C-alpha cells in the first residue's frame, strides 16, 4: 500500500500552517501524529497534494484550567492526556478514555486534535467530547472561532471546521466535585475501535440524579447524546432498577449502523448493555 506522490511542508506557527493551506488550493492536509491520515493515504481513500506538518508548532500542547473548563492543546498525544496530572485530577474520564484508544503506538503518536478533527464515527473521544460539553477553538485567516461539541460533528469524517483552518485546542467542562464519570466500550477485536462506546457523567444531589450527560460513539455515523436515557434518570435515585430501565432507551436518539461485523439490531443491544455498565460503575454498583 503506497500513497500517491505529495509535497511536504513543515509549519513553524499556526499562521504559517493557515497560509500553506491557502496556498495549496484545497489540496493540502494537516498532519501531526498521522495515525488517521496515513492509513487513508495508503489505501488511496485520500490523496492530498501537500502534507503540512504542524507537529513542531509551539504552544499547542498546553494544559490549563480556566474557570470551570480544562483546555488541552490540539497536539497533546493520547499518552500525554492519560498521564497528565491535571487531566487525571480534574477530568479522570478523559484520561480513562485516552488510555483505551488504539494501541501503544497510536497512543504515543496520535493527537487529540487530529483524532477529533478526523471525526471517525468509531473513535472514542467524540463521546467524551459530548459528555463533557467540549468546545473547539479554531483559527483561520478570519480569526478565532469556537464550536460547541453539539455543532462540531456533522457526519462520518465531516466536521464544522472551516476551510484552511487549524484546530488549536479543545476545552472540556469540569463537572462538580460530586460528579462521577465512566467510559465503557465494546472494542472491535481487530482494530480496537469502538463498536459501541459510552461516556457517562452524572451528578447526584440529595440522593437523586441532578445532572446527567450520556453520549454514545461507534453505533452509527455520528456520536450522539442519549437524551432519552438522561430524561429517564433525571430526578431519580441512581439505583440498579432505574439504571436498567433507562438503559433500554440507549439507542432511541441514534441511527444504528449496519455492517458485516455488527447489525443495527446488535448495535442497539450493545448500546443498552454498555450504557448500563457505565452507569452502574458511576453509581458504584456491581453489574
């Protein structure tokens, strides 16, 4: 598997990367870790005329807390996320999810920005992005723009990123101190991608669910919020019985994919199973 011929440029700043994208006349692609782009190039699913390497740009690996949000630079690798003390302390579900991405090589080279901008429907991080109300900071020649997680993912491998723009960082809402989160997935045995992945973040106050966000990836062409599950549990105690009943609605808000590995019916079943597993773990209950 050999990709088509391409030119190579190395950007030293975000502004230079934007200019190189503009100069490529729509034929340029950004590359940092490359674990999403290079396999597609080898299969000739994409053939960019120019690869623009942004892996050396300073300032895109920062981790910081501002108010109730934690921001991570787009070039932070999955390994750096899963081992960063600030991420592990303030957003343990993000660190947990990063630890389940791909294999050792992917986690050491793949970046959070590349992963989310690629918008693979079987990727793990989109579920956490939805569950933690992520915001995507994007720079273009027109300036800086912010996209919510609800607006960012438009379809399989399609995002709201404007043409000739660079995703610079992603910020996540830090739940209250009473909140707990969990990420559970049924991984494809060959690739490790999520056949179904579930991110759940729940705040319990006075014995009942005060706030809950449940997001599912892998099941269809786009990640989605399982709002029917959230509505079924809001205001109720997080008991085994309530969790089991709410999990039955896991597939209601999504469009299930149907392929050679898993039928739509099987994926819907997996959604219920893994929503239940995630919520039971959040509640501190055995399955």
